C-alpha cells in the first residue's frame, strides 16, 4: 500500500516556508486531507519537522534531503496512508429495459 513520501511532505513544507506560515499539527492535517493522519501523529510530525531547522532559503530538493536523512520522520511518514477510495462499478446495458431484477408492479 502507498504511503506518504518525503517528496510530498517537502512540497508542503516548502509552500509553508515560502508563504511564511508556521508548520503546525493542524496545518499538516489541513494540508494532508485525503490521507489518514490523526492528532497524535500530526503532533509527532510537527515536532520532527521543527527539529529539521528548515528555512525559507532552502529549495524543495534540499528539504527532501533533510527529510530523508531523518529516520524517525521517515518512520512517521510510513504510518500516513491515503484514505480508501470508494469502488466504482460500471455497467453496460444493451437493448431495452433496466438493470433492476425482480418483479415490477406497474400502476397505471
């Protein structure tokens, strides 16, 4: 199963730094909608990201390298999974009628 990558996180962190926004647990949860991340994990992530001492002069690539160098941060990233997507069923119908089985009562 797919998990959060350092590249995805570095993009979010780069945007925050570029816009002068603090990286907080709530900001991480907001940015990672569509991913399973609880409050406890978001707080741990915030702590690990803060420990990296990133600054607004760093490129996305440099941020990615810092993330990849942190064993604990990489362990946390593996815990973040995408939200399961709903199944889509496609049906093909030829001819007349509908796809509802069973007896139909027609009132007229």
